[in-house]
C-alpha cells in the first residue's frame, strides 16, 4: 500500500488574502464573474488563481464543456473554506462585551484611592450593571507599579509616578493639589506664622505610600544641608487628624485629600515656608498595557471617570 506523506505548510509564506479570492472562485467557477464580485481586474484574479494552484498543488478549477468545474480537491475545500474564513474573522473581530454577563475580579489599590474616586458610587454602578464583577479594594501602602507590572492589581491611584515599566503603564489625570501643613488647634505654632526655622524645629510625621521613606521633602532638605525632625511614619491619611489633635506633630499633605476629613475637627492648615514650597501634586489613575484596549477595562475606565471626585 502506498502512503503519501502530508506536505508541511509554513503559514508565514501563505497570503491569507488568496483564500478570500479562492472562496469566490469556487462559488462562481468563473474568473470574470469572480473578478466582478471582488472588484478586481480579471488579470489580477487570474494571477491569484495561478498562485492558489501552486499553493494547493492542484488545478482547483478545471475547464469543461460548461466552462469550469471544481477539481476533487477544490470540491472538498469548498465545504471547509467558508467555516475556516468565518473562524479567522471571529479571531480578528473585536469581542462583544456585555457587562451583565461578564465575570471577573477587578483589583484597585492606592492610599489616595477614595480621595479621588467615589468607590461606593462606583460599586453601586457595578452591582446594577455588571452584577457578576468582584471588586477588591486595598489602601495598603505598596510598590504599586511593581504590582501593576506583575498583574497583582488592575488600577492604581497615586500622586507618585513610576520609576520603571514606563512603556507598559498608561495613566489619566484625576486631579491636582497643592501641599499644606496640618497641625492641631492647640499646637503652639497654630497662632504663629510658620517660617522655615520653626518648621524644621517642630516634630513631624508623614504618610507613606510605598511603605518606606524618607519623603521627597526630606530628600530635598538633605540636598540643601537641612533636616527636619521626623518622629512618626503612618500609612493612613485618616488617622493624621487624631495625631495632630492630640499632639504637636505636623504633617505635610495634599490639600485636596485632607479637606474632606477635617470638617468639624480641631485642626489648622498653614502654607509651607516659602523656602521649601513644593509644586502641586498631580494625581493619576494608572493601568497596565495588557488591559489598555480590553472591552471590559474600557468600560470600567469610563465608570471610574464618571465617579471621579473633583478637587476644590
């Protein structure tokens, strides 16, 4: 019994456009009519047919008394080609997105998150429009950009920019804020103007975003030969109010983040001394390239921006 070995096909050498020409040729069984349907010249379709015959090692269309008839190979191809081209079309076509049926877990991180995104309002939209979504929210300090790169989190809100993975991370600005000094009403400095000497001599705390330190202000002070007395490092913006009300600790914080927390509290806001006044901080929503064009995440970003809190 003779066994015929199958020829190995290198898809990189195959022009897939030829398959759409082949489909019409097999349906019309006529070069001129196929050219009309394809809006191609007759000579171009004839050249395509010659290439197809080389590709398939078969005449495909065979002359007969009625014009052309299909070869045995072409007859088998006709039954499979339509399904194959539909599969390729589905592969390339943008997937349909239905929020009601999507099932996924979306993870948010950032100690500034609630200050810029109304997460309860966002959750209400998810529950009504995408009830099978699971939401994981963390305000713990961390290396957020490393988490984005590893796929441990989907969205980050922070005022600190990435130092690496720059080409893989996208962002959109949520707002900006100037930096102020927060202290308690009973702090001796509350009734005085805050100059650089008094500021450096005071006791300071800071809120860490990465879980580490020092802050960029401390790095700047060090670069000009100065130092402040940092006695406290915490990871929660909300607790700073209790600290300044009950002690003489000062915090430097973004005004937009702290204003919603101080209503009715015994605190005072003061500008930084002119010598160390910092530029405004821009806050961004960050996400990774792997989800940049994903239909679910395009929908989520739309919802995130619709529940953005606007700074004063």
